[in-house]
């Protein structure tokens, strides 16, 4: 298969690209605008593969997308490109409307145009897989309820509202035009190559530098954590074996309060890095409660039984095994973190292979 992955330089997208290149014989075309969240250094381990191609393209650019579809003739699209950080969506929602809604619409139209040009088996085989979040369901207040594939949408933030909009567009393009789409909604991911603005990498890196560990409100918000490589394996299963028109919820059965996630990281660091910075006795001494995020969702929890029962997918990592692996990865990959912190990761873009060189690779 030739799989066009959008957002392949991001946190989850890069895990998907590494999964496909390392564990299958398929070809990947990574289409990424390289916003602040896109980091080609996350793909260093597979960048020299003959089966990997990169194009720096904005998914709002219809002309560029049409050229990519015509040139590469993909069998599937895995659409991950998005603005993804809730706090940024509160400070500046415009980019979320632009990429998550207009970008998804533009990509759907380019895919539809291309799909209509296919015939026979090629047309039959084509898939448009839209990767979304459980945040579209809003939040839960009881301790027992779970989000299922039929939970009504009730997004709370500009981010989740823009992702909800994109999910609706994808379903409409299936219902109205017959485009063979599949949607997945996943819980919070964590793991290697996570941009240091998100809770888990921020906690690890701040702790190592002896900086405050900010926790919103009283830290009682509950998230259902999934190790990113488990998500990547689930997504590959869905794009290759999932049923057209269906939605699959993906989750880790790992509900944790934010404060407990932070304390767990501190305890692992106490063990692995016992030379504490700034004279503190334990990393948990750095925990600092800060004013809660406006509209902060209380609890997310996923019922992932549909994907387990129909596609036989289950996460391989528990939270304990995944968080330990993640802390160790950040300890061993300080250069990746430093390049983000000092902004130099952006400069690798200056040296990227341009699209015309890429096209000659095919
Ligand atoms: N991170 C999570 O916990 C989580 C959970 C469930 C679902 N999701 C969804 O998974 C997807 C990937 O999330 P992530 O955490 O890897 O995000 P990310 O922010 O790490 O990466 C997003 C990628 O998209 C690219 N991008 C942004 N705007 C673009 C545009 N206009 N054109 C082309 N590329 C563009 C960025 O350069 C970046 O490489 C998103 O759609 C997100 O909504 C994320």
C-alpha cells in the first residue's frame, strides 16, 4: 500500500510513520506543513528508507494536495494533521478553525476528486481514515460512565469543537458522496517524541531542571492514557482492516488523575535520577498548583470494546510500563529535547529534501 499520512512530523503522526516503515512493507508519503509542532528529527530513524517520502505542504492548499494525489496515487489517507493543544486553542482559536476544519474540508475534497478518478479495485480499496479525539464527547462527571461510539458530541474547547466539526465533515462526505471513510476517536496519548508543552513531557523536563511542575486546579481531572505506539498499532489495524463508514474508539483503560500522573513521574525520577536539582529532597516538592484552565473537562474515559472485539486490538503497555519507558526515553534523548527548547529543531527544515528531489525518488 501507499499511505498518505498528514501530520507525520507530529507526535502521533511520527509514531504512525515509524510503525509503518519499521513493521510493514508499505510506502509512506508524509504531508506536513511543519508548524511549531512538526519535528522532522522525530523521523531520523526512518528518513533514509526508500519507502518514505516527505512533502512540506499545508492541508489547506488544494492545488498542492491535488498534485500529491496525482503523483503518488495513494491507496489510503491517514489524516492526523491538526492544531492539537487545548491551551493554544483558548489563546488563539483561528489556526484551529483554519487547519482542523478548513484543512480537513480541503483534504476531503482533494481525496474525493482523486477517488472519483479511480476505477475497479483501486477505487474499492481506497480509504480515508480520519484521526480524532475523545474530547469531541465533552466530559464525564460520574466515575463509571464511558464514551462509546454513539455518545453524543458535546465539545467544550475551541480545539475539541474544531475536531468535532471535522468528524462531522468526514461522516457527511461518506454519507453524501460515498467516500470510503473511517473515523477513530482516541484518548490522551503519551510516550516518546511528545512536544514539551504537554503535561507528561513538561513534567519530566521541568523536574530535571528543578523548575515548578504546574498542575491545573487541584489536579483531580481524570484522563485515560494510551501509550502512543499502542495508538499507532491501532490506527494501522483500522486503516487496513476497519469497516468503511464505521467509528472506532481507542483507549488504554488507564484512568489516572492528573496529580497522580505527575506524582508517578516524580517517583520514577526519584529512583532513576536521585541527584535532585536545587537542593530539593524529592521531585514532588516542585509540584505547584496553578489557576485552572477555563472550561476544563473533568473526566474522559473510553470504552474500547468495539475495536477489541471486531479488530482484535488491545494495548500492549499498561500505564506503569508505558510511563517508565517514557521517562527513560526523555532521559536518554536530551538532545531531541534541547533542540526543541532552543528552537534549533526548526532549522533542520532548512536542510530538508525539497519536493522535486522527493518526486524523483519514486
Ligand atoms: N495527542 C493526543 O493525545 C491525541 C489524542 C487523540 C487524538 N489526537 C489527534 O491526533 C492527531 C495528531 O495529534 P498529535 O498529538 O500528534 O499532534 P501534534 O500537534 O504533535 O502534530 C500535528 C502535526 O500536524 C502538522 N500540521 C499542523 N497544521 C498543519 C497543516 N495546516 N497542514 C499540514 N500539516 C499540519 C504539524 O506540523 C504537526 O507535525 C490530531 O488530529 C489530534 O487531534 C491527539
